[in-house]
């Protein structure tokens, strides 16, 4: 088995071109094959505008244009096999990369580039909903781009002209697949999100499934239900949809496609259903296949019944988004792989990047700084770097610069690692895509201010009146702890071969959440660091065989002490925080013994964390890369 894997690596070891100029080339690695069924799916989620691919990571260096070429070949393969292929996207397409965040208005190039891909089922994530602007853009741009393929089962829009509440897109979609005529009823859900701007309304999923239209739709007796959603596959909202369908229809297969938590994962709710989650940032293209679908009504022009197999059987794979793998799965090479449409899209990305000046270098990062691949606190943690180096330099109000201050930021505001080497304008947006500025409460007694961070970081669900759920403050991978039954596996000791240390991974289930590798040096066996997913199905879901990478937990929030006296603690401090944290601050201060209200909060200084980060890097890392 392993030998044939290695043979695969040898055959395709020839150099291959990456799509965006300057991106690293993919690296050969042992591969696992995709299993095709009657119906097959390619799934993206939480792409967060990473349409350029990852410039410095060989495993993920293909761009959106390459994905278009890939899917065109896969559709052709499906046709040749007499099977069907559907493409799915489950939201959070925006916010997280310069191609969306750096243009004015935002997404000036993003929406059109994205729409070059033909997606069969698409829905909305929470990131499309933070700003009234991006909600409007979904309504007047993305939905027209994808027409009847766009589904929002529990999301409404307030029409700015009439003030009326209307479904953001159609509630569900009923259609037949092209080749086999499989009848599908499909839904598109968003988790019970509450942080949306006021021109949208998210209906709790438990209410939606009671509505007449939903109850009618699940009586349709299709050959298959396809539930897509910006929902973690272990979150309650998908369970709710599953139970509602099963109450009405006990045996029609159901395919679930989820996201939001930025992880690779798969869960089988029963023997006739499978749910997969396909990662983040165009690192992962999820694959699902279903065989043994029983057709309840034969296709119109079909005389004979489709062969009825025992089933259904589901398979899944997580495809690393790089050209090496795309060639491997399609049997093509650098000459035969790129399609006209794919190349056109890669060119659109390249042009947008040039216009937006995304390759502009602010400086050279002297070392790697990790979100979760290094312990926090620690010298390789991006959060320790922020606390000790960046925040003390940038959190300055010139009229109050002599006042000691505590500056608090939430870890979820940081979205990506810093790699040693050139640090570009694009990188500022991948690391810090949000537009949070700084606010503060002046002159808070130190003993009160100092208690706030502990409340924000409390793990157990303490009850503090008015305090919103603190899980929303951390990175997506840590927002929803996995259920206890999965935590029963014993802790594993993993050897980090790179630095020669032995790390005790406290929680094996946590360690599998986000595993990503840029180290492509590999061993003699050609295996290098990357995703090594263990889901409910098995340990071999990744299409590429990798060595595992360590994962370390981070708190919800970090805090820098700035301008403190040499000895002892100050009497009062300015409590400075990212404005995203405002809903938590007053309840946390109250609980700590401070009677403050929203009117005590004032802007602290001009500019966003992203601006400050870019300036700091320009000032401190200005040397050329060696
Ligand atoms: C869509 O809405 C946004 C935000 O209101 C607006 O800026 C944009 O011009 C609109 N686009 C179209 C095509 O109507
Ligand atoms: C949403 O909030 C804004 C700003 O507070 C307000 O101007 C607008 O009228 C509100 N829109 C709706 C639909 O409630
Ligand atoms: C790519 O495949 C084609 C068709 O099989 C073959 O003719 C060609 O030589 C290959 N090119 C490379 C660079 O391997």
C-alpha cells in the first residue's frame, strides 16, 4: 500500500507551474485517490478571499483560476463516467485577504473573480453579514451572479427602498442532476448568528424548520437531500435540521456540507447521511461521493431503471489546494491542465493584485510567528509578539501618553501567521483583516481593570449578567469545543522532529483541529508537514499523506501592560481595547466592581489595528530580506 503511494510521488515529481507569479511551487508527496460515486461534490468554505492561493505554502499555492480548471476537468470526468458532479460553497467568501479588504469599495475585484467559478449550490456566512454594505453586495451582486443556485433558508434582507423584509435568496432549491437525473431538494442554512448588521435578519434554525415551506419541502421524497450551511458539522443547528428531516423522511440519504470552524471534519449522523467540513482560506477542496442512490422516479427519457445498488455509500476526501494534486487527480500535466477559463481567472487575479499593489513590501519578517503552531506565551507566538512588541509601540494617545494602560485584543482578530521573509501589503490583511479601531475607558482603578482579562478568558461558562458568549472572541477553530465523547481518547505525545523537542499535546482532539504545514523540506520518504485529519470516518481522509503539525491552544484575549511604573502597579489605568470587544467590556467591568456605562467609552486613537500593524512593520522590519 505505502509503496504504491511512494511510486505516485516519483512519477509526478516533475516541476509544475504555480498560477500566481511568485507563488511557491507545489511539492510531490504520496497521494490517496478519490473514490467516485454516482453523485460527486467539490466543496469550498471560508475562503475569506484567498483567491490568489498561498504564496509561501506549497500545499496551498493553487489559485481560484486553477480551481476553475480543476473543476472543469472533474466535470468532464463525471460526464465520461456517466456520473454527476456538483460544486458547493458554504460562505465566508469575504474578509481575510487583500483582494477583498484592500480595495475601495471593498471587493471591487473580488466579486467578479469569484463569480468566474460555476457553483451549483451556494449560501451565506456570518462574514457576509457584519456590514450593511456586504449584505447589500450579496443581494445585488452575488445572488444575481449565482441566481437559482443561491439558497438562504433562514436569512432575510431588509429592502432599502421599501423597508420590507424579504428572503435574502430562495429558501430551498429543487432540481435534477444533469446526467443521472437524480432528484435533489437542497437547503442553505446559517448558524444562529446574532452579530449581523440591521439590514438582515437571521432566523434561528429551530424556528425555520417549523415553518410551513420547510415542512412541505421535506415531504418532497427526493432521491437525496443536500443541506449546505455555514454551520460547524458538530454544531446543534445541523443536528436540528437532520432531526427535522428524519422525523418526516426516515430513509432518504442526506449530504451535509458545513464550515465556519475552519477545520477539516466529517460526521455521520446516521448510516444514510454524511456531513463534511472543508477547512478554510482555499487550503482545502472538500470531496464527497455518494453511490447507491435509489432513484424514486426514473428520468423522463429513460426506459430502463438505473441499477439499484445497496446503499447509500458515502466517501470523503480533503484535497490540498495545489497543482501537484490537481494534476494527480485529473491525470493531466502542466500542458494539458490549464483551461481557457481558468487562465483568464488567474490573469484577473494577477491584474487586481497589481492594481491594488498587494505585492508591496512593508519589510522583512525576521522570523516565523505562529497563531497555534507555537505555544502561547512564547517567543514564536504571534500573540506574544503583539503583547510585547507591537501593542506597546502603537497604543499611544499623545494627550495621555504618560498614563499607564492595559490594552486588550481578542485572539480571533488575528487570522493568519507571519512567515519569515518579505511582509507585503497583502499580508497585513491576511493577518489582520478587520477594521477594528481602539477605544478606552479612562482612569479605571487598576484592581478593577486588571480583572477584566480573566473574565474574557474564562473557559468554564461563568454567568455574568449581560456578558455575551466569550467563545466569539477566539479563533474559529476553538469556538466550539468538540463533544465530550470525542475527548475520551488518551492524550498523545508527539515528537516535533524539527526542533527535537517532545511536546505533550494536552488534548488529542484539539491537536487535530488546525494542522497546516509550510515546511516542505520533507524527509527521505517525501512526507512533509501538513493536515493529518482524524474525523469520524477514519484517519486517511486527506488526499496527501503528511506528517502531523503541533497545535497549541490560545486564550480568547491577550493583554499588554503599557507605560507601567518600574516597580509595583499603577493606581489607575486607561483600559484600551479593540472596538470589537465593546459589548463585553461594560458587563466585565461591572462584574469586576466598576460601575461604568457605554457613555464612559471614548475613542482612544485614530486608525485600525491593521493600519498600526503595517506602520509598525514598516518602522521595525525595514531591512531587505537576505
Ligand atoms: C450594491 O449595494 C452596494 C451597497 O449599498 C452599492 O455600493 C452598490 O453600488 C450596489 N450595486 C449594485 C449593482 O446595485
Ligand atoms: C440600521 O441602523 C442604522 C444606523 O443606526 C439606521 O440609520 C438604519 O435606519 C437602520 N436600518 C434599519 C433597516 O433598521
Ligand atoms: C503532458 O501530457 C501530454 C498528453 O499525455 C503529453 O503529450 C505531454 O508530453 C505531457 N507534457 C509534459 C510536460 O509532461
